[in-house]
C-alpha cells in the first residue's frame, strides 16, 4: 500500500492517506484573536477543506482528538459549534483533553482520522 502526502513541508504533511484512511495534521483556526466559538468554526472549516482535498468528507470521520487550552472555560462553547457542524448519526470516536498548545492565542486544535469512500 502506498502512502500519499499532500501539502507537505520539511516538518509535516497536512494530509496523509494510507490504506483507505486519511490522517490530518492538527488543525487550528485562522484568527487567533477570536473566541472559542469562532476559532472552532474556522478549525472545522479548515478540516472540511482538507477532507475535500483528500477525497472524503466529515460524514466519514473515524476519530477526532480535540485539544483545548482551557477545558473548563471552552468545552461548552466548542461543543455548541461542534454539535451544529456534525451531521446527525455520524459521530466519530472522540476525545477532548486540555493541553498547552504551541501558541498562547490558540484555544482549540483538532486532530482527525477519516475514511475514504
């Protein structure tokens, strides 16, 4: 089975596909001055764009790990956006953890695994 990489630089690939499975690098939003809801919306939009580029979509999510800067402050706001974004009946396996992220302004980061059609 071949490994395909897209949007690759010297450090990482944004998309890696192998054996019918798509792996996305950790995704964050675009506006680091925004609150949790906006950062979550932007992050999910970036994930949708990358899944489309890989040839799949959010209905085929297998696993998602969500990293929050402050789980007490941001869990409810992130979930409010997540719940409207995710189609009914296709919820992936999911974990949400509090983590020190690479930039202090980042409130949420998601790591995604999805299936190809």
